[in-house]
C-alpha cells in the first residue's frame, strides 16, 4: 500500500524544489526575460522585486525543502542533496546546448529515484531507472512544446532549445520520446509486479500523448500552451494508475 506520510512529504518537497528551480531560473534569466513578450511581466524581469529579495525567497524555499529532506533516511538525504547541483545549473544550459530540456528532465524527475529510497532505504535500480527515464522522456515532450511558444524571441536573443533543434521535425521527435516513455513505464511496472489498473493508465497516457502530438500546431503559441498544460492529465493518470495498481 502507498506510504501516505512519505507521499505527503514528497508532495510538499516537490512544490518547494520545483518552486526553487523556477526562482533560480528567473534569477539567471532576468535579463533574457525582459526581451521576451511572454516573460517580460515576471516579477524580477519587470523590476517588481529585487535580486536580493529573490535570494531571501529562494533561501526560504530551500530551507523548508531541507526540513522535508531531513525527515527521510540517510541514503535519501545524500541522494536528495546530490540533485542540488542540477537544480542550480539547469537554467544555464539554454546558453550552452540545444538540449536544455534534457537537463531539465534529469533535474525535475529526480524524485523517481528519491521516492523509492525514502520508502525502502535504497534504490531498486531495475524499477527506479526506467521510471526516471520515463520522466525524462516526458519532460522532453512537454517542455519542447512549451519552448515552441518562444522560438522567435529565442532566435533573436540567442537562447537555445529543442524546439529550435527539431524545427519542423518536432512531431517525429515527440513521438519517439513518447514511445520511449511508455516502454519505460511498462518496464518499471513489470519489474515491481504492477497490476492491471497501472497498465490501463499507461495505455490512457499513450492515447492522450498521441492525440496531443497529432493535433499540435507548433506555430501557434496559444495551442502550444494548451498542449503543454494538458500534460497535467498525464501526471494525474499515472498517479491514479500507480495508486490503484498498488491497492
């Protein structure tokens, strides 16, 4: 059965660490954000708050996240602390490589490793690695779609992304990432004896992603945002599938 105490800790920790990642991203990118129509109104870019105030806010986020981490076992504390370097550096990747979405995926899906270790005291790599890979592939799907919103501004200011790398071949790449995600979820499920509700959820996710990619218009920012936001459904389906599969 799910460990609801640990699950609650992870819910809080996920909000705090993803929030911290967003704060760091906005701190690194405040000068870039001023030049992009969609991000110019962000508090740092617009000058509504100072860099010092953002440091204070970030300190609060990380301090609370540390409190959550210290509630876990020693293995998980070390594993969780290891992710901090990714959280700090991933916003820089868009200046260096056309694959910043890959680094984002490596960062945002660390919980796939940490969750298992928090409950079991160590990682069962035959389950954790496929689950982690599935999360990375999913991030490449939704964040590539997200990046297509800003591709015109990104070209002007010199920011790199998978959207600019894939161009008109985006849908083929997204289809490949989606297939890799679904296969990885199946491998993870088989390696921990998941049951019918889990695989039903994986099938529903596959249908959702197929429709999402097929109907995507990469040249319409409003459609890219709509498709990006619809990935909440993917997360909800997988969560429900895991819980019901265990129950």
